[in-house]
């Protein structure tokens, strides 16, 4: 999705988090190596952050605020929750962990 849409101003940004069952225990370098070797990821991968609780990054505090999940909860329930953010920084949509990139790609055309 990143490669197919990057020339239209779209970028995937990844923020690893170890708050969900210890799924991201490695260092930044180890996580980056894993996603590049296993998934051929070419999008920006940022340092590991917290997304919930008092240590939640300011970015995720912003993304979650006023953008609850399908159950009405603002906290991130599990890894791979995704946000679509517009060119002006507004949160357009929030997608649950099971929503695939292909499903999101089908909605991109109206925003690019």
C-alpha cells in the first residue's frame, strides 16, 4: 500500500509497541530488520513507543482522542490498530487490528 501510493502523497508510518502481550520485545534495530526481511517493508519505522496509559506518546494521545474503536473505547486494544490521517493532520478513520491494508487501500482514492 505504501509503495503503490507514495507518489500521491501517502505514507505508511509504523510505531512499534510492546504493550500487547510482549509482541515487540526487540530493539529498534531488531524490529526494523524483522519487518524489512520478512515483509520487505520500505515505509518509515519509528522507535518503540507506548500507546496507552500515562506513558502514551503525544501522537497516540492525539490519534485516539475523539476517535474511539468500534466498541467506543479510545485506548488501543491490540497491535496493528491503524489510523488514516489527512493531509492537514486530521484523523479521517480508525481501523481495528483485523482490518487489512487491502481493505484500507480501497478507501484511499477518495483522500489522495
